[in-house]
């Protein structure tokens, strides 16, 4: 009997870790998918991300109530079923509606397939909102609250970051260079993988026993004159979470757009900018993985408040450095991200040239080798020759593809911010629910509602980027980090200890 009691929490903890990974897998599809839609509609890059997070605004509090009424397990199962449906709807956008106009924006017709995609992203938002509502309080509870509870949240966050690292990289690899022909059908394999993962997760959760310590609490008839909103440190923490998710999502999303933009406004990478942008965005999530892994080790020894203060301060320094660093300071893109010779051969072969001729062209570029394929190659590069000879423009693009891309050094500082943001979610959540007792489930629902900040703030940042430039838009990230620093130092203190919580 004793052995069973020891095993049960371990199984539950591993299950919550798996759910944590699912959350990131779904959420991190939206921003790189935005590269596809931004090429069709200049204003649409962050709208899928916005729809994903907008669902939190509608589902946050209901998810908390659902958790109290039907428990952690059933809430998770409903969430996974909803997520599967959301992926199916997004897939439908790749096969239906591309020739059906719905309405116009700035005189440009918006096709039905984009509306279908946004609907799918919105449905997936309901899924991740419910999963987040389950996993955070459950891990905090299984850890007994305090530093140990934060430690479990950080450990789960490590898997969350691993999933987040792989997702944009896979999307970038599937897209390559964004052209007018790039569509959701290019990333359909990833959508099928997502459907399979949801189905597998549903079966796993269905078979696992999960503790339900507060099931049915919502059915109690007595009224309570207090609520989670009665605690000042929760209210200020809700604002901190709103800003934090905006920071976490905004940094890699705008970084991806910056590197994918081949114009002077962006990084100016002419070939495979989406691939390179997706890869570097993945490094940000990799830093989050490393940070959360380290956080899971130190969280039992270093207080949550000290951790949050340190990473907020470091984040402000890193972002400010990235903004002020000149664009002319560059580094070579690593060979494992972009191999010029291999990529150019791939472009030529994909457009009909034999591999032998492609290798011959790499060794000695001759116009007659590419002449039969000029139009196809031009189309793959999304070339507008503007009156110049097509063969000259294609030759220039192929020459560029054989060069190692130069990447602005400033992006390294943005990537390193992943080490900082990795500890913020668990820290803010842990400090905000500390001492809430029976109000914890309600607080978790409120928290999930404010995750909408991950849709609102990056959308505002992207709008600013269109006016003042990509890097200058990061000043709004600095402002949000300053608030998080304030919360760590002052706002997180519980000044309402007189309220009964048992």
C-alpha cells in the first residue's frame, strides 16, 4: 500500500510534464506559420498567434471553474480533444478556400482559407488554455508549494522548451524560402504529426490516475465574501503574467520576422531567410530549455523572488544591448543551419536540373546550364526582375545562395533572453498563488485569461515594428520587463494574510 502511494505522485508528475510539452508544441506553431501568411497579407503575420492567445481571454476563467467541477483529468481530456479538432481545421486551410474571396483589406481580397486557418488557431487556443490551467496548479500542488512547487514547474518547463525549440525549426525547414507559392500545404506533415500527438496524449491521460484533491469544491453552497481578486499580490501578478507572455512570445516572433525580411528593413538575408529565422528562433527556445533545466536544479535552494529579480534585470540589459548594437556588426550563419553548396544544389535539383549538372554549376557557374530552368528558378526565389534580364537576376540570386549568410550579431543577445524568460512563468505563478489556499483554482483560471497578453503584446510590437523598425519595437519589451522587476521586488509580497484560505 505504501509503495502505491509513492508511485502515484511520480506518475502524475510525469503526466503533467508531458502536458507541458504539448502546450509549447501547439503554441509555437502560430508564429512561424505567420511567415506563410505574411507573404500573402503584409498585415497578417501575427494574427494566427493573436487568435491562439485570444482564446485565453474567453476560456481562462471558465477553465478554472471546469477544473473545480470535473477535475484535472477530465479537463485535460477535453482539452486534447479540442486541440485535435483545431489541428484538423488548420489542415483544412491547406486544401480548401484559397480561391474564395471573403472581404477586402486595403483593397486586397482576403481568401477563405486564411479565415479557416484563424479559426483553427483560435480552437487550438482553447486547448492550450485548458492544458495550462491543469498543469501549473497541479505541479505546484504535487510539489507542496513554495520552492519545491516552483522546482517542478521549472522541470516541466524544460520539456515545454524542448518542444518549443523543435517546432519553429521544423516549420522553417519545411518552408525554406518564403515565396508566393508557399502555403499551408508545405507544413501539412507537421499538422499530421500534431494530430497524432494529440491522439496519443489522449490515450495516455485516459489510462493514468491523476490526484483530484479539490474535485467538487465548486459545488459547495456557502458563499464566500472573498475571492482570489482580494489578494493584491495576485492582482499585480496577473498583470505581470500578461506582460511576461508578451515578452516570451514577442522576442522570438519579431526575431523570426526580422531575419526572414530580405529588405533593408530586416536583416537583409536574401536566400532562405525563413529557414535561418526559424533556426535562430529555435535557439531562443533552446536557451529557455537550458534555463528551465538549471532552474529545476536551483529552485529548491534559491528563492523564487531572487530568481525573478535576477532574470528580469538581466533581460533588460540584454534587450537594451541588442537594440543599441549596430546592424553592421555581423557573424556568419553556422554551417549546420545553412550549407551554401548543399542548399544551392537543392534549389537547382528541385527545379528540374540533374544533380550532376547542379554540382557542375557549383564548380563553374555557366549560363547554359541553368537556361532551361530560368523561369522555375526565378519563381522559387520569388524574383521580380523589374525589366532586368532574367538570366542575370537568376545568376545573381544563385551567387547569393552560394555565399554564407551574414547574420546581425545583435540577435545573439535576443536569443540569450531565453535564459531569462525561462524562469519567469514559474516564478510569477508561484509568487502569485502563494498563500491563496482554496482560491488557487480560481487564481489559475484568472492567470490563464491573462495569457492573452501573448497575443496582444506581440501584435502591438509587430505594429510598432512596421512604423519604427524591428529592433526599435523591442523597447516595449524593455518596458514590460521593468514591470516584472517591480513585481519581483515589491508587488509579489502578500499583504492580505488576514484573509482565511482554508
